[in-house]
C-alpha cells in the first residue's frame, strides 16, 4: 500500500476517549452499545464505544472483520435493521443523532454527515444513471431543480477526477469500473458538503494502484474542504497514510487509541502489535512466512471471560482470563490491557 503523507497533530487524552487538543469536536460518540435480538438471545456486538472526531481530522478505526467497526458507525447513521438495540450518545456538533426517527435523521444524513460504503456496486441503484443518483441528493437536500442538480453532479464528478465526466454522468453503475464507482460514491457523499464523512473500507475491492488513487483523493478532499473523516479499515497501511488518530477494535470494544504515529510506532496492546506483525514488509525477505495471528476472533454470542483477546495472546496471565481490562490513559493514548507492552514490570491495568 502506498503511503500518502499527512500531518499528525499532538493529542491530549481524557478518560473515556482520546480527543483533539483543538476542542472543536464535530462528532462525539459516547458509551455506544449495539445489540441484536436473535434466536439465541441478546447478542451485543458493540460495547462501551467512545470516540471524538475534531474538525478537519481523520480518525481511523481498525480491526479484523467482525470487530464491530461498521456496526458502530451504522448505528450512528441510523442505518441498522429494526432488530437492533442501540444505546449511548452520538452528537454531531452538539446535536444528538441517536433516538431520532428516520424523518428527523434525514436532516443530517447526506447534508451534514455522509457515508460511503465498502461495495459501491450494491450501494448504488443499478437501474438509475449515476448522474441522476447524485442529482437526487441535491434535489432532496438542497431543493435544487433536476437540471441544476445534474449540472452540479457533473462538477462533482470532475472534482473526484473522473475522466470524460459528461459521458460517465449518463452511464449506469455496471458500466463503470470498481474505482470509478467508488469515486461516484464519494461524489454523491460530497454533494451537500457534509461536515463529517464516514468511509467504510473504501478501498477493499480495488487493486493497489486504484487504492492509492482513492486514498489520495480522500486526503485531498479532507485538506481542501476542512472535512472530518472517519476511516474504517482492516489495513494498517491505510491508517499510516491518512489517519491523524487511530482507534483499534477487537470483539466489539476499543482496545487502543492514540495518534496514528504513536500507535503504529510503539503499540501498547498485544492485539495492535499482532496486527502490525502480520503485515507484509518490504524490508523482510519474501521467503520468510508472515506472522499470522493465531486462532480466530471470538463469536460475539460466546465471548470468553476476562479480556476477549486472551485466547490468542502470548502474554496472557491469570488476571487476563478472569477480569476484563478497562480502557485507561497511557502516554499519549489509551489502552485496555492488564499487561500493556512497554509497561513497567509489575504494572497492571484496572478492571471494569
């Protein structure tokens, strides 16, 4: 993965979340919990999730598939299915999002907070021209006429660097490449100039060259528009290239937070370290096998006692198997671990 240079700011840490020193918070999520009622009973997929995103900041949320990253943000957007049970708080510039009906949320979604999805082919309407899909957002939220909406859609396609935008405007999603469809999704999300953009695995299905182009585009848009960006990914290379801060999730909980530079250079949680060690590196011979994380993430219906990572952790002790660690300040970040990496001998974290 190619790195895209961005500047990282020094960040202070408060109990409960790592926050920007600017104090200009755009999105504030606190104590978010998401659960589903299933045939096997009440299943919690996100627990005690707290995150703050400042104006113009990119916060990356990283973790394996099933960690709860997408579910947490779908809850913020009010896009979970009816069976979901959501509690906690999610405030956009001080205005609560959770608990609002679909009609009330429409005042925010698209206009002030927008989301682009992992698979643009399924997210786009297959029988509708892409220009009309972008224009529809403007007709609905900005009360533009359809002709004005299509003109603005053309401008947006050019803004996201789609070549021959006039022709692409009249095409259907299946006529575009994967990278082009993702650019259309970004153009649609930017139509109403939202304050916060959530990007859910925006480069997963793309080849490396197109991935780099999409990430460069997101970095450019963040810089030129002063937009806040929440980037969901399982790829720490993406985090290194774009994020100012990073939050690491495992089994529905945050296990580490901090500046991207600090977390990637000296992770405190063994899971974060394991994620880094499992990445291919150019300075390691190709003949050397990758250091895969042993075992599998736990089933949310049957989480282990104590720290959910302990069955896969080489540092696990008896305390890890019996008591769940609480997220606590450490250095310029936060970690939920009884035996954090780099800790003084005998140091143990508080339990929840």
